[in-house]
């Protein structure tokens, strides 16, 4: 049960990062920030992130760890950009670099926090 809960937490945190990325990007370019507008922007990246998590689950990899997190990030970026192109949206200029950087910061940051906490807990002496 705990493993399943941890997997769902990882999916939720990654999808939150994608949603914040889409909302922030739309707001910074003075585009519509209604929920439907944000979802339209987030959709290809969210779909790619979900696909990555499904593969990790099938392969029985812990999505909270850093290496699987890099896989989720890479699939999210490249799948999201490909999805945007398939939907007729732009993916030119600095957008791919900005998308990769912001998604890396969000998707890897929470995993690094979990790693630091678990290492700290494992170094504590037993009472």
C-alpha cells in the first residue's frame, strides 16, 4: 500500500510541476490563464509525464529516486515538445530550453529533498 501511495504522490507532484510550468508560462506571456488555457498548454507535457510514470511502474522503478526522475523529466520534455508540434503549437526559439530548465528544476528538486531527508534519517543513531 505504501509503495502505491508513494507512486501516486510522485505522479501528483510531477503533474503539479507541469501545471505550474504551463500557468507560469502563460502568465509571463500575457496569455489567457483560465484553467482551460493552462490545461491546453500542459496537456502534451502531462501526457508525456504520465507515460513515463506508467513505464516506470511497469519496470518497477521507484519514481521518487533521482535516476528515474531524470527519465520522467526527459520523457516529459521531449514528449511534451513533440506533442506540441503534433497539435500545431510552437516549440521554437528558446521555448525548448526554458521548458527543459523549468521542468528539471521542479521535477528534480522535490526528489532531491526526499533524498536528503532519507539520507539524514538513515544517519541518525538508533535510540
